C-alpha cells in the first residue's frame, strides 16, 4: 500500500481499526499540514510501515492505540515542526521502531503511556529543538532503546512517571545543551539506563532522586567537556 509523497492538508482521513498483516505500507515523504488523520486502534503484525522523511507541520495525526507485533515502523528523518502528533497508548511489542535523525522543532508529539516491550526502539541522532515531547507514563520493559547522539537543545521533553523495568536504554553521545528534560516521578527497576557516555552535560535532566541514582542508572563521573 503506497501513500508515498501524499499530502494531507485538510478534512479528515481515517485508518482507525485497520488491520495490516505482513507486506509494506509507505507514507514516506508524505506531508501532514492540516486536518485530521486518524490511525487510532490500527493493528500491525509483521508489517513494514514507513514514514521516513515525512513532514508533520500542522493539523492532528493520531497514532494512539496502535498495537504492533514484530515488523518495522520507520520515522527516520521525519520532521515534526507543528501541529499535534499523538502516539499516546500505543503498544510496540518486538520488531523495530526507528525515529533516527528525526527533528522535533515545533508542535506537540505525545508518547504518553506508550509501551515499548522487547524489540528495538531507536531515537538515535534525533534533534529535540523546540517541540513539546512527552513520554509521560511510558513503559520500557525489555529490548533496547537508543537515544545515542540525540540533541536536547530546546523545548520541554518529559519522561515524568515513565517506568524503566528491564530495557537497555542508552544516551551515549547525547548532547544536553538546553531545553528542559525531566524524569520527575520516573521509576527504575531493572535493566540499564546509561547517561554515562553523554557527549554534553551542560544542561542535565531533572531526576527524581537526591544523592545516588538507583541501581542500573549510570551518570557521567564528571561533566563531559563541551565539544563543537
């Protein structure tokens, strides 16, 4: 199913409760600039779904309630510059979720209460430069999650109330140079959350503990040197 380069600029389009089993669905380089596009309740089993290079600049796009089992869900180099995009309550079980090199520069992107269980989630090289991004109440319970090389320079990013219970989460080479990154109220029980190899720590996140971090949470021994 191909929607490559499609433009969604007004009205309402619904893919809610759709069922995709195997095959490939492409929204690569699509533009979402107005109206409402609804994927609520869609089910994907073993499919490859690509939004690589898509632009989200206005309107509302709902991915909430997604349920995935295996497959690949690709948002590499996507640009989120306006509007509202929601993954609230989505379930990613196994497979690969890839936002590598996406840019969050405006609007709101909501992963609240999403569940990442098993598989691989990549936010490598992502730029958080102005969007309001919420991982509030999200659950990371197995598999690997990478924020390697991500750049936190502006805009609020919240992991408030998120639960890390068995996943291997890495912020290696990430740059915390501005904006507000908060883990207030987050829970850590098992697995590893690694900030130890962050490249910049000029504006570190807000954490919910005083003193030593929980077992499995690794912080830089000293603030990494600023590098251009």
